[in-house]
C-alpha cells in the first residue's frame, strides 16, 4: 500500500475512537467478554517502551489496552491489537514476542488480536511455532482478514457500526488505488451514508475525518468532492464537515501558492488550538510551525477542531 503512513494513522485513531464497535465487528467473542460499563485505558507509552526495549524493529499499527472482564474473574487484563497492512513473514514471531514481553511487564494475561489488512487473500497466518530437541512452543492468535468482508460488501456498507464504515473505506481505498475517479465516487457514497445513518454530529465529524484520511484524492477531484459536500450539506441544513473545511481558508490561498497554503494551514491550526485550549506548549507550537506536508497539515487542522484535549492532538503529531 503506497500510502501506508496515512493508513496507519487512520487506523490508530479508529481503534481509540471505536474500540468497542471494532471488536464487535472483527472479534465479537472478545467484545462480549469485556465489561464496557467500565472505562478502558490505552497504554501507548508503555507499549512503545516495550517495543523499544525489545529491539524488535519498527512498530506497526499496535494498540495496548487495559480492560476489565465481564465475568469478573480478574481485576483487569490486556488487549494487544496489531493491524498488519502488508504480508510479512516475521509477523507470527513478532506478535509472539510482543505477547510475552507484555505479559512479563505487567504480570497480567494478554489477548493478542491481529487484523490482516493486506490484499493477499491466501495470507492468513494464525500461529507461531518453534522446536528444538523435543522442546516445542506453539502460540496461536485470532485474526480478522478484512478482505473477507468483501464477500458481503452490501451488508458491511449497510451496517450502523461505525467501525464498518472505517473497514469499508479501507477496502475502497485499496480497490481504487489506480482509479481515482472510482475512489471519488465511492468516497462520496460513504460520506452520504454518514448522514443517512443518522449518526450524530460528533460521529459524522470523526468518521468523515477517517474516510478522508484513508481515501485521499488528487487536488482536482478533492475540489470537486468538496463542492458536492457543500451542496449536500446545504440541502440537509447540516453544515458539519464543511464548517471545519472553512477554517482552513485564508487570503493566501487565492494565489494558489503552496507556501501560502501551508502558512495559512499552520496559522489556522494554532488559532484553533489556542482558542479551544489556551496557551500551547512550546514544543507543540514548534512542531506545527515546522510541518511542511500539506496533506498532514490539513489532517492536523481537522484534528485541532475535534480533539478533546491537547494530549489527543499531540498523538496526531
């Protein structure tokens, strides 16, 4: 997948925003075993320390989550979720090592779940095993192959589960890698469904941001898409998404210069953050002021408008 960074970032946020719906869709048995009446805790910093200490290479899309069991058998347990976007022969060994290092670190039981988000239907690794002189180890883990949802795409797209929207956007992005016109059409269909499913304003904003992240369009089609969205929201009298888009408009854009657009985006990001949260930490301000990629700046502007805290925004940086 040529846009792996965008896919990775979108999925990391999707897991934090929609963990319960995600598990209901991909790992329903696990979802049923968790007490969702109690808060879950994401342990990103702890996972990064484990990965760094283990020297196991670049971290993929991983989430470590502290949850409570519904049956009350243990005070809390851990979920380790990995999303793998490319076939990798090292995956079974990596999740085996992560699993045991996490268990050793916390002294708790760990459930490792793997989402296979690649395009090779035949690649379905579900275990790691090794043997030496009669000493054997076998580690098995449940997987969810996103390509399996293609068999019943209509049901996926008709689902009210917000995680199904993210999966549908992921699959559509993969299918239209070389056909941007078709991606434009599918992106518009998914965006319309956000309103037709009667999602509330917050979920429409979050899900649109994830769709937009996963299904990036070239400039010309992106402009056409925004025009369609403005017209649609005007008819619906629901200016949710376009109100955020308007935050990014400044006079510097009139000349169409890339530098002017980037400067306008950086200024708007800082203005939105300071309006919502007050003075910014110097390091955060520096990161925003030195960001150069226009696509990243657009995503950061949307994140600045919807993030619930500076810490949540910082994770997008």
